[in-house]
C-alpha cells in the first residue's frame, strides 16, 4: 500500500484518496463488512471505491462541524452503517495519524490534500503497489466463466469473494479484469484462490508497473526480433517446388535414418546432401536455427561451383589466426556453398560432445575449435566429396545480431517448418518493406541489396558476392531495428570505417575491383545504412556517421563552401520511424500523380533554437512553417548550404550551428521567377515551388509530410 500512496502523491494527483483508502483498508482483515453495507453505498467500480466513498462521507461531515460536535453514532445511524461503526472509528483514528504525519512533511504536505474522486487515477495508483494482483476473466480466454487467471500466469486460478460488490450472477458476464488487495488460499494445496477487496480495471490502465513485472526470456526476445517462418505465396510455390523439398531435408524431424543414410552414404550422396544431413542433425535434434549462406546459395538458389572442385578438396581449406593464436579453418571463397551457420538454442543446453556423437553415427569426421562466442567445426576433411565448415554460435551472441548486411543473407530455417522460410531480422516494415518473396526472387536472379553502411567488412562481402556473379540492386540502406515501444526514435552511430560515412564527404565510389566483382557478381543499387528503430518511449535517435564514410566526406566538402572557418562537429543520421512512415506514404501518393517518379531530392535546411529539437522529434511541422517567406507559408530548402547557413544561429553554449540534410519529395515543381508571399500551397497541378529570384535556388513544400530530416549536421563557423 505504501507504493500505491507514493504513486498517488507523485504521479496521479489523488494523494488524499489513497490516504483515506489506506486508513480503512489497514483495519480490515475480512470482507464481511461489505455484506453489511446498504445497497446505495456500494459503487459499481468495486470495493475500493465503495470504501473510499464511505471515508469521504464521514470526513465531509466531521470536517464541516467543530471537533467536539461530531457524533459518529448519529452519522452511522443516519447512513445505515451501525454495524461497522467500530471499523469506521478505527479508520478515522488511522486517518488522523496519517494526516498529522503528512502535515509535518514539507515534501508531500500539499499533495496529501489533493482529492480526485476518479477511480481511474486511484486504480493506477493501486497498480503501483499491487501489480502482481491483476487477474483476467477466464471467460475472455474461452475457459470457465467465473474463474480468473493471474495476468502473468493463467495457471494460477482464483474466484471473486462472494461479499464483493463486483460479484455477478451465473447468467451475467463477469468483470473482465480486476485488481485485488488480497489473494487468499483456503487450503495448503494452492488450487483456487479467493480475491478480496477488488476493483474493476480497464486494460489501458495497466501501464509501466505491470509491464515491468513481466520477465521476457531470451527466447521471447529472439522471437521479437525475427519473423516467424511462413509459406511462400502460392504462385511462387508452384513455380519453385524444389525449394520446399530442400527445406524439408533440413527441417522435417520425421526424416528416417534410411533417408539420412542415403543422403550421406548413398549412391547419389554429394557434398551438399551431406551438408543437408549435418544441418538436419543441428536443427531437428539440437534445436538450432540454420541461417546465412547455405540457405541462400543451396536451399533457395541451388547454386554450386563444380568448376572449382577439380583440384584436391583439401586445398579448399584455408586458415586464419586469432589474436589468441588459434587457427580457424574456413573455406576458399570460390567454393559454393561454403559452410553452415547455426544459432544455438536459448531454451536448452547444447552439448558439443553429443553433437559429435551424432555425426560419428554416420562416420562424419569432425574437428572442433572453441572460441569465446562460437564453435567452429571442420567436417569431412578427408571425404572424397569435399570438406566444409560449420559455425555454432552461442545464443547470447545471437541476441546481439540485430543488424543485417545483405537482404539475401537474412533467411532462416527452423525445426518442423518443412515448407516455410523465416527471416532472422524483420525487414518487412517500412521504409525497407522487403518481403520474403522479394528476397527469394533476388536469390534466384542473383541480385542482392545492401542493408548496412559500407565499411571494410561490408565491402568484403560485396566483393565476394560480385565475384560469384551476383548483382547489387538499389542504393545501400542502413537498416536499423525499430525502437522499443516506449521510445519514438533511436540514434545509431555509423562506424567511422563505413563507406556510407565516407559518402557524406564525397560521392559513392565504385567498387570496381572488389572480391565480388572479381567473381563476376554485380552490385545493384547504392549501399544503404540500416539503423534499428528506437526504443518505444523515444520518437527519434541520432546515429553518428563515421568521419571516414563517403557520405560524411561528401558533405564535408559542400559544407566547407560556407567559409574557410567552418568545422564540422558531427553528422548524425536521424531515425524516426513515425516520420519515416508518414513521409514514405506521402512520397507514394505524389509518385502516383507523377507517373511513378516522386522527384525526391536531398536538400539543406538551416534553423536555430527550439526548432532544432522540434525537427528531429516532429519533422517539418506545417504549424511552424515560415509565414514571411518570399513564396508564402511553407518549408524552405536549398541545394547550396551557403543559403541555409544564413538561417542558422550560433548556440550560446558551444557556438555551434545546425543544418539539416533532408529528403524532400518535390513532385511536379512550379518554377517561379517572381516572389509571391501569399502562397499557402503549391499552385494547382503542382506539388512544390522552385524559386529562382535570388542568387540561390530555393525549394518550397507546403504539406507536412513532404520532407524528412535525414541528417543533422552540427558545425561551427564565424558569425554571419
């Protein structure tokens, strides 16, 4: 109860209500008192408000007369409360004591006098102290009508105390959700509890205190960051039926030993079928999840490089040395498929020795190298079909893998999903909107998209793909997972070594002699920077661009045109999912009116003061558009930062200014060589205005979602 009172004082402005309620509840051990109350004293919200109303009535009378004139006996007789007079007297004594205590407190003196009489605020305060005592009607869960299950474990069953004001007849629907002060068990065997002193709760009232008490397991956390396996669309299933056959070879736990034996030692056994059998053991017997290159190259693409296998299979094995001196085997990059990548299960112990025993049952030889975060297995080193490696990644490491480099490397397979394909990272949400069928089609066409800032590692992956004759499509994007629900946005730093970071300092360089292009793969599109979504309680996050990235260097060059004294302090990428969704929707609407071309430009916008934070959080809000601009009430942008610099001001603390590098959907532009400050929208038939009167071209949009803050550039320069 003390937590509930504190919450009422600090958060819900009903301190006096909770003090009154705690006074009477502290002297009640049973609910017999409720049975004796007149019907007109009972409240439909439940027992808490019934008791609170009694306390409010008696205090109203007591405080309206002189202390020596208050007659409790007369009050109880008038209200029909004679049978609980002794309880009310004890409650009044308790209230008087608490009132004196709060009067002496300088911190809560005023808060203790605030009364709301609103059950919602009282209930939210009680939830702060009794969050474990929330029960849900089992009828809502298609179970017994008048039983209740604890919200976090419906195995813990209860019924309402028959004296409660919320008890319903057998023919009436029960209250859906209740909060109880007491949960009593009638016997030592905890079968069914009795809920005493209860109130009706609305689902929307159950906020942070309740959510905090739900412990999310690692397994649940992984589930939240992935897309459950599903079937391909019927048209694609019909077009590529062999894909499901290969999936079943890995995920169907009903495969027989004879079938496995044929895959490993049969007349038609190959390196790939032996890899399938090892993957089946990991997935179906040890509950691992298969991901990565094998799913991409073999299960979906059915690719292999036989021309590379004429030489001695042992020559396919190469080694790298770790800082600890371990020699880690890996396959020559010309060998496709190269290896197996598996994530170990979260909900059970993995025994590497038992795994080796399963392999030895089929005469599969295995060398194990243990690293801190994974097992590396070299399998079939001396087999005539050729060796391959396998990574078994620890589950605590898998949880941190919330980024993805290539869309085609994002597929996964799980036990007993013999026809379905999953995604390790959910990239189906906007602005990425990459569906499972798109990924499968890209693999079949040997196309791939980059979903991470270009750095040394990603460039190496791209080289490997292009050397295998894959083609990159689209611009590289930076995939960032959505923030937790309580955050609106997150900021994800770009690695300084990333190519995207460098791209801000210049144009994106062609990959040219990359490993992938040497293998006759082709990059499609520009690299993108995937940034996870911010936690739910934040609207946006700022992710620093690495100074070594191409984008950083490109912007550095243009920003320095402002003057020789300019120095960039930081360039942060803005991740604000709500703004992105709204902007993408508007871009699609404009594209529909422009034959598919929304005419998106990246332009500069200078601002100052509170507007900086406002743009990051709420975007370019039309309520704050400039009303005095040369082309009316709109958001003004420029293709030259020198123009935008004129609208910034140095921060009084650190003397920095801010320019936003923004995505702007211009659509059909109305070119104007004369000012028109009466405009409140683009002319009919157009989506934006391009002003050419002054020395710098200006671009004006008039609708809320036509512009998206993309990068926040913080810099210093001499005063204008």
